[in-house]
């Protein structure tokens, strides 16, 4: 089985227009939450008046012709993919050996809603001819495939908030199995629109702290009340270790193990037992040939929902403590406290942050915890970064879970 490594990273998020800018802002504990247009709340009676908007607008990066052909989510994907490709040294890969795997939770929802408004208000003839290619959930994957000539496969995992992580899992398996030698993988999302906001709020999934957006996302805090919706993308270049070494390029981390399971419990709520999440983590650890005690850092899914955080915390403890009563020593970070929840892009962005944590031997902080939930028996990194072991090979775990019971776990190891 071929070893897979990460050689390129790219991102555009509420914290920064690049992966490195996002990482540095996270280490500083910055917040990406910003007020929404005030007329939205007045016109649509929205109970939530803020979100985590991208720090750099696509219009400031992409030319107008490209902007007009792509939904905002695909625009983010294109920006992040170009960054990752350049960061990897623009590998010279035969098209038949290059894959594109880009996930999205809800696809081009803004394009769809805007097109319906056009039909209602101005008639069918005024709808853009590229509306369907723009709104389809595989739009970003197709666009990236065309942009880079990826002919080994263009896949679009749609597994809600686990989509970006599932893209990394699928791309890893493609390379291991010999279907591709290199893959551009990740996730993108642009969900900030009155309808998704209203819908998530109706589910009581969103934080309602309109008076303090910057402290609204508070994973593991005893007073957490939901997540903050975010937009952006994260993309990675994965390739075989042999290829990376032959090219002499930097390796951020090795993809040591991957795991994927399903709860088969409910369309929205996670299984309260956390058994599916635990199984995914154990599968990833087994795939990596590691024990739970080998993990020194976890970038948790931790969305700041009241039920979800404690379910995952118990599963992490069980997975990493090797069935011992003693609490795990792994340093746990919940970076959604700063980025907000990027839905289908979250798992990819957090895989990037996990890789950088290993590369720089530092765990980013979790912000906004006023009082740690007593049910969270983990070593949570709070407020300031924490050093990881300086010597030897180390490993980290990244979790991503989605509505429908989709569970993804990725074990990365230092290079």
C-alpha cells in the first residue's frame, strides 16, 4: 500500500485569504465572525445577525469572467486549489494519474435561490444559462478537474459537514489503491444566505449571541449555544511519498490512517452513544498501525452545539485512552471557535490546520471558553497555543462529522 503525503495546502477562510494567513490568525486566537448586512434581519426577521464571512472576497482575487461562471463556493475552491497546486510546486503529473476530489455540504445554494428569485421577479428568460452547472454539488470538483486536467477521476463527496474530510479520505484511498498518483482534494462552501441561516436557526443549531459575534462560537464551553455559519474553502495536494521525495518538495505531513463510518441513527442528530464516531477514530488508528496513546494532538469537530460537543468528547476520550481510566494526554483544539463552521469545507480546512500543527509542533488554541463543560474530560488547549513534543515522530487526529451520521477520522503523522 503506497504511502500518501501532503505537499501542498491552500485556503481562503474567515481568518485569511491563504492557508498560512489562516494558520497565523488561528495561533493569535483571532475571530472571523462579522455582522451581516443589517437589512437582512429587518427584511427577513432573521434571529441571527452575524456569520463568519471570508476575509478576502473572491472578487478581489479572480477575474470577472471566472466570477461569472462559478458559484461563490466554487470560486473559493478555485482560489484554494490554485494556492495548493503552486505550494506543491506545480507537479508534472500525467492527466490520467491526477484526480480531483472536492466536497460540498449543500452545493451552490445561493445560485439556486438567486435563480428562483430571477424567475419569479423577471421571468424565465432572464435566468443565467450556466445556472445548473453553477449550482450542482459537483460544480467545484468539475471545475478543478477542468482547470488542472485531472482525468483519473473527479469526485464530489456530499456528506454534509464531513464532506471536506471525506474528500481527503477518498483521495487518500485512490492514491493508495493506484487509481491516481496525485490528487487535489478538499472542500468548499458558500452558505451565507437568509434561507440557510433561517433554516439552521429553526433547528436551534446556530448561536444567537448577536450582541457579541466574536465570542459566539464557544466549543466545550458550559454556556455554548450553537455554531456560527462560515464560508470558504480548503484544498490539499496529496501524492505518493516516493513522488514527493523524488521531486524534493516539502512534506507537511503523512496521511497515516483514515476511517469512515455511519451512525445509521438519524438524519440530523448524532447517535448519543457516539459509537459511530468512536468506530471511525479506531478505524483510522488501526489503519495507521497506531494506538490511541500515540496521538499527541486532536483537531476536534467541536461545533459548539450543546449535545454534539460532549458526544464527541466522550468518543475521543474512549478512542485515545486505550480503554484505560486515565484521561488522554493529547492536546485538543477546537478551531471552529475562530473560523466558525465552514460546513462542507470544515474538514478540509481543519486537516490543513492539523498538518501545520504537526509541521510546526504547536497546537492552536480554542477561544471563548469561559467555563469548561465538566463533561469534557479532555486536555483542551485554551486561549493560547500549546507546544507539541519537539523531538521524534508525532501523530495527530482530525475529526469531521455531518448530518446524516457521516463520520470521518484522519490520522496525520509528522514528516
